[in-house]
């Protein structure tokens, strides 16, 4: 059985819905809320396990209510949580997201005492795939060096030096448009395809990489195959909340590679999964059923 190891961020996510963003100096009461575990690498670990893949997560949580919920939720779908480290002097990371139901836009606030890193990396198994999100670059580097035969994937969602360091270590990099624009100092103009080509070329040189995917939200994803730079279109749906689409894309992309598919197939599959996820509020709560993604993928391939 293929084994995956996800290393990085774990948080507890709280979502509330509004019809317009709250104004300053007003009192707002939120009646309906959604609470669930979150964090880039943690969500990928959860999604892979839910889709039937052997999945292990390594990250830190606090010794509190939210940390307990995160661990139980991961275990509920079969994630191996033996390598989660509990801190007793710092609280679990918490994210609070306001979702505008009219525009499908969201505003996220992440707060914590400190972003605590892993102290141990003594994994007692050989992972076939290692997925990192740059949240703990030292743990990522140590683990990748220890298991050189593993296929490595970096989720580069935010622009920070530790994420860049992790990206340079991995065989596959899936980054956001924001990360790519900041890394290259090139602004994407969707009416000018030359900006997409230039951005990809510069990004490839800066990361010294070939297997790069740039997610473009409703515009799909940018990638390269057979020395050609292409854009795979997004799934056209009526979005409710785009918060978790990135994590779902990363999970589906990793799943596709595990199935032995090439990058082009993986991007198409991930675009479908991400599109379906935008129809449900939340990140982990919006992970689509595998059979639903497969059905649309097969229909489009025929």
C-alpha cells in the first residue's frame, strides 16, 4: 500500500456567513457557524484518507478543546496521528473566516500564540509521498533528506522564505497566483497570455524547477507539459465559498500522482475537485466525494 506523509499546518477553522461585510463600530451576532479542523497539510492528509489513501499527518496542536477536535476529526477518517505533537504552553491555531454569501468572497483571520514547529521527525515507516506546506521548513527538509526515494510535493500557498525553501526541495510545486506574482514581480493579465508565459518562465528559473503548477482561481491552473505552457480551465460552477478550494486542489493533485497520472491529468482532475468544493462553505467540509469528481472527469474525457 502506498503511504503518504503530510507535514505542516494544523488549525481549527470557524466560518460565519454574512450578506455583506460587517462595518466598523457595529455589533454583529452570528447565529449559524461551521467549525472544523483546518490547515493546509492537515486538510490534505484528511482528504487523502477520506479518499482511501494511507495518510499520516505530522504537525502541532495545543492541549485544548480545538486541538482535541482536530485530532479526533483526523482519526475519524483513518489518518495516522501518532506524529502530532501537543504543546502545553501554546494554544491551537484558530482561523476565523467571514464568508460573503452574495459574492462568494471570504476574509480570513488566523491567530495563535506562536507558530510552534515539530521537535521530532522519527517516523518509523517509509513514506512513498511527502506533502509539505512550508509551515515547518526544517521538518520538511529533514524528512525529505531522510527519505530520498519519496515523491515530494510542496503546497506553496503563501509567499514566505520558508515556503520558498520548501518548494526548492520538492519535485512538484503547486503554488497560488499570489505566490507566483510576488516571486517573479510579474502581474498576470488574463487578457494578455504573454504575462502567463513570462510568469511561468521566470518562476521556473527562480525555483530551478520543471514540475510547477500555478492555481488561477476561476481561471483554472497554469502548468507545463512536453515543453508547452498551458492553462487548464476551471470547472464552471456557481461558487458559494472559495476558501477551501486551494487545499482541495492540492489533495486531488497528490491523489492523481499517487494513481500514476501525469501532470496534465492531475491538473484537470484537481480543477474539478476544487470547483466542486466551492459549492459548499468551509475547507474540510467542502471536500467532494471521490466518485463525484471521477464522474465529471470521465465525462469530460469522453
